[in-house]
C-alpha cells in the first residue's frame, strides 16, 4: 500500500523517537479492544486501512453495533490521550527534544 507509507513513517518516527508514546498508544489499543470484545462488537468488512472511515466496517450489524464500536474507539482515544498527558513526555524532552537526538 504505497499510499499509506507516509502515515506509517510519521507514526513510526514518533514511536521510535519517543518510546513511551508507543507504550501509551498500546495501552489505549488494549482498552479499546477489550471494551469492543466485552460489548460484542462485530466487524463486517476486513482489511480496510486504519482511518476515520474504518468506523463504517461496523455498520452491517445495526445501530447498536455501530454505537458500541464508537464507544470503544472513543475510550481508546481518551485512554491513549491521558496516558500520553501524564506519562508521555518529560519537561526536559519538551524543551530539548528526545534524548537520543542530542549531541
């Protein structure tokens, strides 16, 4: 998928420069996936790229499935955001950049 390489490079570049961001995003994904599993969310289309339009893969099961998928996605976003807010960056990294890139 050559059209997706730019987004992947940007995300991986941040994950490699700031490893704590990767852990925070994985925690959010864990919460989102666990909540979707607990709510019984079903995806009706497989193999779509990860984007905002991917929410349409949950339309086939009716309104309840779409609402539960949206709740799970929102919960994952909020948990990832809060994890990065509290654990993602130190004050030194914000002021001087990542430690791995300093001279």
